[in-house]
């Protein structure tokens, strides 16, 4: 009874019914497969049926992505009472869709942590309700909101967060507002964090230094971007419902780096 | 232009219209006053009017309190793929109210991180909707749920999380289920984390090693408990609406320790 049986570590703990075509692994070697967008969508829909609503998800993504951004900005070294007069500046580029709403939630949490946030959101006639309600709440932070690229800073900011892409509407990136904001981002010398970007065969229009995926990664085409994964609170049996056998790769974290396997 | 003007650090950045009777300070010396429960309630109500719904709050509290609990359990040293066969066990003691729902959200996130969670929730005829929807989602983690103290472990667990107290109904703690669960907790040798406990002149029925408050602290009567504060995502102008002048004491964190000033 005193002899502890050492069981072998299983590194392939997540299996998916449809493969996204790319495999990642965590720092400790756990394999995390990518999934196609359609399967990812079914996973979120199953979670919503069990009560993990879009509103809840927006909040989790806001908290966890802002935690990641705060680390990228320098974390405890940067945000102390002593350098409150040198607050970091973050520009959020958001489209009129769920990805945009996720970015605005992130922006609110950053502003709550005394980061200088500038939200870029073009004027649209039709805006998803999730976007307008995030904007409503964001307005209470007293941070800036602009609708045109001309109102964005010309000097480099500390971080750009890109939430302009939309999985459901890939033609969005051909529109003028998208193109001009993408040009602004690529010209500003700030590093870019993309949250939940739409992946396609083509190159990303905004070159991201970091990319944050939600729950499970999508297959990002070969870029220099470093991939991160965010735990969005979906329980194991919900994964199972869409055919995914899942064990958490997160350990004690909510955001982890992934490496190309 | 090369001379940087060093402005003095202001340590008293939060002022409240009604004082809770106790003052705390952060690691870096920022003063955080306590507030009476009634003001805290008005703050949450104002946040809800701006769209920071109970559902969103439940998710933020679940994420942040589980992050705290994961740290208390040993964090990266404890939760690695190599000791997956020695998962930590956490018992959650929940009542049929918002505080209970907060605890269940915490429990789901812990279970998602491969912690062995046992939820204690007595059978009630009337249960708040927020509680039943949390239980519904929690059930998808495949973790245990018990309704009686006799089904709780007799040997010490790694952590007990106490969410039985209710601000609105202090007589709850005189009920049998509450008393027997409190006795179980005090007899089990596990350390206790209390989330959002009801404070009153009397002693806490369950002795907590750590106490987590939300947004702003309530005045905890003199105990040995170490006090922590959780950022629940309320923007500055919402604080202002209820007469609180607020600057974030959180720096880059979402949960910080507070000390008696």
C-alpha cells in the first residue's frame, strides 16, 4: 500500500469528431486539436442551450482577455499607484458583431483597471443588440469612443486589440471602414492582439502578434502570430454533446499559450 | 522638457457617502473604505440598470473566485498533467440565494479545471431562478451534488467554500441545514474560503480563513479571516451614480488582498 503506482501521463486528452486540420500543444505537452468553425459554432450553441448565454460568455471573455492584455502591457510593473500618470493606451478596433461585443467587454475591463482605452466602432445603421448593450455599459467608464480612423492616434499606442473580423461575414473585410482601420493598425507600430479572429485561407488583414482563441482553437493559417487559448467556462458534458471528448488543458490558468505541434 | 515632474501618490482615491465603519488598505497602500450593505446593494442595482446583469456578475465572480481558489489549492504546482490522479477536493456549501448561485458558478469553473467538486445544496421547495439555472449548468460538469450533510466527506478535504449566508435573510443561519453544515465545516479540518458573506455584529457561524468581498468590502467584524476583494467589472461612473468617488485599487489584478488599515 505504500508503493504509489505511477500511471503514465496521457498527452492526447482531447479528441474531436471533425478536425480543423491543425494541432497545437500546451507548455506541458498536452495536445489541443483545432476544430472547424462549424463545429465551434455548434459547441457554443449547445452551451447556450444549457444556460451559458452570450451575455455570460461576453463577461468571461472580457475578464480573461483583459487579464491577458494587462500582462502584455507590463502587468504589475506598469500598473502601480506610482506611475498612474503614465497610463498605457490601448486602441480597440471593433466591428458590429459578436466579435466586436467581445472586444468592447474587454475594453470596459481594461478601462476599469485605469488603462486609457480608445474604442473604434464605425457608425452602422444596423447593430447587433449585444454590441449596443456593451457600448452602453462601456460608456460608463468615461473612455473614448470614435467612429472614424481620422480620430485615432497617429503616434504609436501601447497595444491594439483587433475584433473586426466576423466568422459569419467574411466579406466585411472588403468594406472601407475595415480596410482603413486595418491600414491604420498596420501603420501604427503597436503590437496587435486579435481576439477570436475569423480564419480563412487568406492572410489576416491585420497582422497580429498574438491571437486569442476561445474554448478550442480554429486552424490559423501559417503566420508569425503566437496563439493563445481562453477557457470560456464550458463544462465537459457540453463538449461531449457535440462529439468532443474533452479534458481541460488549462491547469490552473484561464489563458494558456499554444504551440504548433 | 527632459525633467519629469514627480507628482505625489494619492493613497486615498476612493471616497464613500456612507462609511461602513472600517477601512482597509491594499499592498501598495491605497485606502479602500468599507461600505454598509445598503449602499453596496444600491451599487449593484445601479450596475444592473446599465446592463451589468446578475448573470454577467455570476460569471465574473465564478471566474475570479475560482482563480483565487485555484491559487489557494497550490496553483501550477498542484494542477499539472502529472498529478491528475491526485486531484484536489473542494466542498461548496451553498444556500438557496444569490450567494449560493455565486458559489455554484465558482464550482463549475473549478470542476472545469479538473478539481473534484462536491456541491452541498439542501432541497428547498422555493429556489431562486438564478440558483436553479446555475445548478442546471453545473450538472454538465458531471460533478457531485448532495442535499444532506451525511453525504459530505468525513475526512478532511482540500478546501471548503462557504456561500450559505444571505444578506437579506439573516435568520437563515438558525435553520437546521445551515447549522449542521456549519458544524460539518468547523469539524472538517479544511481551510474555509467565504465568498460575499453576510456580515453582522455577531460572529460568523463558519470560521473562514479567507473572505472574498465583491466590488467594495463590507465591514467584517474582528476575526482572524484574511480579507480579499474581487473586481466585478463595475465602471467608474456607476460608482459615481451612488455617490462613490472611485479609482481602481486593483492594478493589473482582479482579486487583491486587503489589510486592516
